[in-house]
C-alpha cells in the first residue's frame, strides 16, 4: 500500500512537471494587452509606457509606470493544465492590500454562450510566484481549444513570465489589440487599490464587460495632473479619455487647483480636438459625515471641478462628459479604510462608468465591436 501510494505521488509529481513553457517575450509580436504605444521599445515588455515617454515623466510616475496594472495576456490552448510562473521586483503585499491583488495574476475564459468563467488557482508566493490551474474541464464549452485572458499584477513589476501547458497541447498567444483604447488616467483607485485580485480593478472589470481595450494609467499618489504626464496622454490615439485624478488633486489649494485642471483639459483638447473626455468627480469620503476634515476636502475637490467644467463649457470646449459623485454613490462598506476600494467598491465604480462609456462609444460609432 505504501509503495503504491509513493508511486502515485511520484507519478503526479512527474506529470505536474511535464509542461511546455511559453514566454510572451518570444511571441514574435506584441502580446501584452492594455498598453499604450504597443510595439514601442521598453526596458521591460511589461512596462505600461515605452522608454521614449518614461524619460520625460516625474520620477514617481516613471516608477509606477513599470507596474503592470490593467495589463493582460490573451492566449488559446486545449491544455487541461495551465501553470503561470513569474518573478516580481517589489514587495508582495501591502498592509491594506493582499498579495493576490498586489502581485498575483487572474485567469478568465468563457463558455460557448459567451458567459464569463473565472478559474481559481493554487498559488505560492516565493522567489518565483506560481499560479497552478489543474484538470480544467469547464461545463458548457464547445470544442477543445479555448481562449483565456490572464490579468497581470496591479501593484508590482513583472521581471519575466512563462505560461506552461501540457506538452501535447496546442498553444498560441493573441496579438495585442489595435483598436483605439479607452485611456484611464487617475490615482491609486484607478491603478487598482485595493482589489483582492487583478481582474477586480474597475478598469479590468470594464475591459471584461465590454471586451474592449482599456489602458490603465493610474499612478497611485503620483497622479497630480503634471503637464508632462498630460502630454503623454495626448500622444495616445484614444477612443475616450477618462480623467479620474481628483482623489489626489484635493490637496492643491484654490485657485491653483482650478488652473491645473483647466490647463490639463485644454492641453488634451488642443492635441485631440475630437476625442471625448470624461471628467470624474472626487468619489468621496464615506466617513466625511463624521470627520469635518474629510468633508471639507471632498467639498473643495467637487466645487473646483464643477467650476472648471462650467468654465470650459462657456469657452466652447466640446466633447466633455461628467461622472458625478452621486453617480458613483460610494458607501463605507465599499472601501478598505475609507479611501481605497474593496472588490465591492470596484464593482460599484465599474457600474457607474459602464453606461456612460457605452453611451459615448455608441455616439462615436464604436458600439458594434463591444460585448453586450
């Protein structure tokens, strides 16, 4: 009995090692989805922005641009077993955000009716991070070859990555989308804090719902509407710009805040006269009802953006849209520590954005390629 058990364990161990490994760097074409300037030279293929842009950015933004928020890799395979192994450069987790969100990956597929399916994994966070998906046999699937989307870490830098499948399985990377993306600029909430896993960041929730490329340019506490960063945005041929930086901008005193916001919008509009721009209110502090400091900060941010929005409209600036504080409807139980979003908060954020973005894309004639 003991011998039989040992043979079974050894057999399972050998079987688990019999994988063929594929590296996105060797795909022969750009395969990282959700990147601006796809195909441009980067110090690492997983950096959100290319070298030609990074050199002009503030140090904090440049550092955060190397983190893989909003990026994904799509591939097809008929393998029953998939293992993702990779190495990250920075801390695995934060005090308010788990390792699965900071440094983990997230795998999705869909059934023959297009219904989204999430794949849970067995994972380990060591020198080499590993996510293992075993004995994949989904219900209601047609054929043997299935399309998968692998979402990358929200708050870490990926140094290298390999995807392993059964040695006799077919495998192919999908080339990065060439569609004009939705470009989301913002703070830590935009980057993904504090989703429990990558696919639960609001930009990734929307990417899954719409099946449309979204470039995440959330730069945590370093998103401050700097001219060099806005210039980088103008160089992206976007379908829509989403400007969601008010959770940081509240600290800028008036009238400097209004001046900063107005200059940013004018800078975008000068280079991209026809691209829709969504200006997003400060999402709010659910504990503002208790603490005056936060109530005042929220009010300052909301009034500043309203002043700028009305002024720009008087100037005749076209194609401006608003996502207002009341549309987001933030509640305390949607946050981790009254500032950053839980998965519940991220879903609520995506719910607020989705109808507005669908309306804008429909108006631009893009709806025909969206998932309904």
